[in-house]
C-alpha cells in the first residue's frame, strides 16, 4: 500500500489551494477551529478561571475550549466548565459569535448559570472564583474575546436585545483592549 503523500495544489472546481493526496486525489480540507465557552453567573457574580496551561497561563478567562468531535456546542460548553471549574452549568442562550481569523478560530459563547452552586479548580485551572463586576481582574484577562464576552454579557444583563453579539467594530482579536498586540503563541 502506498503511503499518503500530499501536495498543495488547486483541485478542479476549487478556488483555493488545498492539500491533495498525490496517490488518490483525496482533498484534505482544513477548516477553522471552533471554541465553545460560557459567561457563567451566580448570584450576580461571574465565574472566572485562572489558566494553568498555555497559552496565557496565569491569566483569567471564562471557561472555554475547543469543541470536540460528535458533541453539540452546548455540550462542549458544559464539558469545558466541568474540566476547568468542576462546575455544572445550565446554558441559557447564545451570547456571541466571535471570529479570530488570524488563528482561524470561531468562538461560540453562551450565557449560563451555575446549575449547582459548587465549583473548584479543575486540572486546567490554577484557581476559580466568582467576581463582582468591579472586582474582575481586567488587566489580567487572558484574551481579547474574554473582554468582549464580559462586556457583551453586561449589555445582555441590562436588557440589550442585539444578541447574539459579534466582534466589536474593527476588532479582529489580535489586540487586547489596551492596544497591546498579542505575541505569537499567546493566542
């Protein structure tokens, strides 16, 4: 049996170069990664996790991660909360869909609440805590999309009707709200 060998070329009827098997013509499509997560509220406070893994280890984030094969986005968001915060969620609704084209990522962020008022740091978190809005460690949030999700959740909390939200005007996910660009590998 021939070992697969791929070369980058334009398949017939396509308009983008793709990895095509030199032996059988199979086209290996590469598509964006899907991230699922939640802004989780409990008694008016927001659940955040301090990352124990790269990228951005030591920084705070909402429970989120890559969608796995054969799971719905809601199942994935609940799984990520269990893995990162040992939390059981009740998903309420889709909050936002963010695009981060530089890293070929699409993020589906939900509004959720703790179904059971218990949580602790999972293996991917150094610590987990509930924060009042004024106490959120804004300078230590891991990614631009975490800032966006928290701001959009606050808008939704005050009755905004334009959900799901999307990227803020002109924002691509490449820079933090303070304008600092993320370094390669940070996100």
